[in-house]
C-alpha cells in the first residue's frame, strides 16, 4: 500500500522495519527504548545523535538551539508569541491559508496582527499570492510569522517575507523536503507527523538571541529557554517519538540528504501535476507558481464520483486520498517517505479510473 495521508503520514518502510526489530529488546538491553529513562546514558546517546544528524542534514548553524518539544504545530502557535513577544510589542502574521490563519488566531490572543490580503485569484480563477514585496509588513514588528507550505490548501511559496525583523516559519509540512538556509530564519518549528516521525513531537530551531529572558512568565513546557537549558528534558520528552525521528534522520542521510530529497520531491510532484494538467477529468486550482510539492489537492470534474474514487483507490492499496473538508475533492500528500513508485502507481490508477468513468 501507499499512504497519501497529510498527517500523521507514512514513515519510510526501512525505518518501520528497524523499529519493529528493536521494539522489545533495544540493542540487547532486554527492554524497549520506550521503557528507558530519558536520563540514562542509552537514551541520552540516542537523543544527541538525533540532534547531530538533524544539524548535519539542515546545516544548522552553531548559534541555533535545536529543541525536541511536545504539543505539535498548535503548541507552537502558542509558544511562538509567548516566547518572542515582549510587553507592548506586536507581530505580523502572514495569512496565506488555513494553517497560517489558525496560527494568527492563536497569536492574536497575545497581541499579534494578522496580515490579510496576501492570497488572490488570477484571471483564470486560480488561487495565487501577491509578490512578497507587496505584503506591507510593519518594520517595527517583533517578528513575522509565515507558513511556506499550506498543507490544506496545497499552496506553497519560496520567497521569504521582505523584512529585516526575525522570520518565524511553520515548516510542519515541508521541513527536510529540500535544502533551506536556516540562517535566514529566527525560529523554525515543525510538528513531526509528516516528514519526521510520530505526532506530538515538535521540532524547534531557535536562534539563541531570540530565547526569552530567564524567569519570563511562560508555561514551563512551552518555554524555549527552559527547554534549551535542559537539553529538551525539563520534563519527560516524547522519548519514543524522538528515537523514531532519529531513525528517520539516519534514513534521510542514507538517501543523500535534503539535496537528494529535494530533487526527488520535485519529480514526484511534477509527475502528478503533469498528469492532472493534461486531463479534463481532474484539475488543480492553484497557480502553477505556488503549487505545493508536498500536498497536491485535485478535484474530479464530476464530484459525484468522489466517494467511488476514494473507495476504488483504497481497494488498489492507495490510502487516504480524500481531500480536506475545507477544500473538497482529493489530496495526495507526497512527503519524503513516499517513493516515486507510489506516485506512478497513483497516476496509473487515476488514468484507469478516468478511462472507465470519463
Ligand atoms: N501547521 C501545519 C502547516 C500543519 O499542517 C498542521 C497539521 O497538519 C499544524 C500546523 C498543526 O499541527 P498539530 O496538529 O500537530 O498541532
């Protein structure tokens, strides 16, 4: 089977096999890594290796802390303003789709301002974005928050906001899918359940000068300084998820790292978009300049066939293609663990479905 779920998403088969082999007797210790103390030397080694591998993969500069936190993407919707906004300050939140809108709504409780009007329709009625230079950001903001890949909308942009204030990015659905220049960001965060590992675990990269002041009034498990000073072990971290993330990072290194993933992910996405674009039976309504490599929504010309499409796909081992309820139609999520063969199998299925029902 190939699992196209937007998250929690499929993990690499090799990783799942290794985890299965190690599950109840990790490295001959007579118990699972899940059952070991996070303060013991075995787990500390696993944790440190995972951090090092991630640093290698993304070339994380030495002046950035890597935090393994709880609470998922939405936990960070709260953590970001709580850690970065000081009394009387505001922040700009670029709203480009469903998730950045949710982040802005949460941050509004703490004084942030949603920057609307970024999305627009093209003459052809496609969903599109204004150029980054026209986003009118406040130069006095504490930071600018954005979500470069909108998981629900299938809309992605690579232009960074044109501003001198620190950039805070929700990379939940795009982290590790291609190279990025970490230096350009103040904070990067990502829920793990798409490209990293099990849900709940949350990765945060934060530039050291942005850590909150010691003693700031921040809930302890969301406090970046406390997490950094305690090597992400202020409380019990999600140890098993951290271990699995480490296996995924090692797998990524074996695949050739984010450079190789970027090329493969572009090819996977292009394979599906090319097929959708030449068909009258399927369509994608996102401006080609802003189409996501990770989440490909597509609509059937005859919406009455939606349920049949999903059921037949499942019978062919192609799972979780039903689109998000806000967008409708279908959505194929093509995160790192999805092989090219998975996309090719999907296209073959789509072609046959079109032949029978078109
Ligand atoms: N941000 C993005 C871009 C997402 O895709 C999601 C979930 O799919 C979230 C945030 C929310 O993550 P969580 O459910 O872990 O809170």
